[in-house]
């Protein structure tokens, strides 16, 4: 039976894209090789926006395309290699193995959209550090031109203490 790991959960309101970028920059400052950031949420909830902001905070310049059709985009940042993965089109576990995600964790970090399709090999107790983030649009917004988001995050293992510091 897998060993349970410590966890810490937090909820935040992201008032606008600047708030999303600020949160992503704080995440980027704690990212280490072996970390997995799992991004969940409906289409349009802000997963790619948060991933792009995190990559920008790590120094990635130029275009940061969505990996929806390529499944994976690799970035060699000055700090560590990062693979941005979108599993929306994945249909079975065999396809996950072909992507080589375990190898990406050996030397870098993973940003994974649609992490429910990862399978059991990437659960919190099987990776060095995992941060689960769920984004939802805030339907209570009074101005339809403003897209506020709610973010719920759970840090597991080493990410428990990191998340607690980030949201403090």
C-alpha cells in the first residue's frame, strides 16, 4: 500500500489575469526537478493561462503554444527543464507511456493539464512533489466582461509547505 504524504489545501480568488500571473510567478520560484503541477478545470477555466504565466516567470520568451495538439511542449529554462503537457486527447494509459513523462521528471518539472488521464504512476505518493490546482470561473461576477477565477490548490509532500508559504 502506498505511503500517505502530508498535504495542505488553500483556496484563492484570482480577480484578473494579473492576479493569475502573480500567483504563477510565486509558484515558479518554488519549482524543482521532480515536481508535478496538475492543472484541472473546464475548458476556458485558465489552465493554459496559468501554465504560460509560470513559464514566463521562469524566463521563457516568445510564443508559448498550447500543447493541445502536440500533447507536449518542452522548455529549457535557465532554472530547469519544464514539460507542458495537455492530456485532453489521451484515451488510454499506453499513450501516456509513449510521452516519456517519467523521464521528464528525472531532470525537470511537469505542468499537466487534464491530469486525471495520467494514471496511477503519477499520484502524489509516487512523485517527488505534486501540486494539484483546480480552476473555475466565478459565476458570481457582476461584470460579464470580467472573468474572475477561483483557484483551489492542494500541495502534497514538499509542496504542502511550499503552498502554505505561497498563500500566506
